C-alpha cells in the first residue's frame, strides 16, 4: 500500500500466518485527502468502512465519491470479502461551514442494516430525503462545536433509512461539544455509541434531538 497523499486504505491479513491477503487504497487528486476511521464485518465476510474525505473526489476502485472541495465530509463504503467495492455513500455538506467525520460503524446480526456514528456540525445530507442540521452555537473564544450523528443504512445498497443527531434544545446543550468514538449493535438491533463530552466546553450536555 502506497500513496503520495493522505488516502484511506483497507488491509486484509491471514489470521493464521499474518501474511497479507489483499488490500485496497482510495485514489484522488493531488489536493485530496481521505482517512479511514473504523471498520466492521458481517457474517459473509463483507467489509464496511467509514471515515472522512475532502479536497476533491475520492474513489475505491469502481466506486466514486462526489467532489467535496471545501469541507471534510463523512463517507461509508462496503466491500466484498475480496475487497472489491460494492457501494459508497456520503454525508454531503450543504453548508459552507459544514463538517462531518465518520468514527464508528457496525452491522446488525442479520446483515440487513449498517449503522454509522459521526461528529458533525453544519448540515449533513444523505440522499435527497435524509438531512440533519446541527444547532450548536459558537461561543466567544471557541471554534465551532460538534454534535453526534447516527445514520442507519441498508447494508445491501447503502440507502439511508434514518439519521438522528444530538440536540441543543435543553439549557446549555447548544454550547456543549460531544465527540463520538465508536458504535456497536446489540442482538436486539439497537445501536449504542460512546465518546466524550469536551470538558472545557461552556456546558457538558448530550441528548438526542
């Protein structure tokens, strides 16, 4: 695996010997960057990847993500057991100040749904019907604060089912900063997320909204 700029990669090794079995690396322009953050596998050996990209287009083999010249934008990709890309999806930012970064991913036990968590601010769009907007304020002395995001997608095609986010509706919530780190799905099909609330934010608060 090699690249002249920051690229996302997958590397598969033998569980018996540790020898490399296969790999794939994203490809983009000279100013493009992509980062893999988390992976998950289903019972058929398919691989699911999330992370972020920005600065231009990004491709995994035959699967291409749209140009994202200004902002960092989360992506989700599915690969078969041989690391051939099956589909890609992204949380395209509608706001010039928008940001999203996929940090955790899991697949339910049936392999029907894929769940992703991310840090985001601004607006994140998933297709034409799923859109969420962050309501965090920007207190004096702070940059833009982040909120959490959870997205449910069909594992077969990457089609979004729903997206939920944190809220600033309660007192102080709009000035908190919650950062997601990981996601898992239980046998009941319910996703759980974990992360941290920034201790130096004006308020420490997390809730769904």
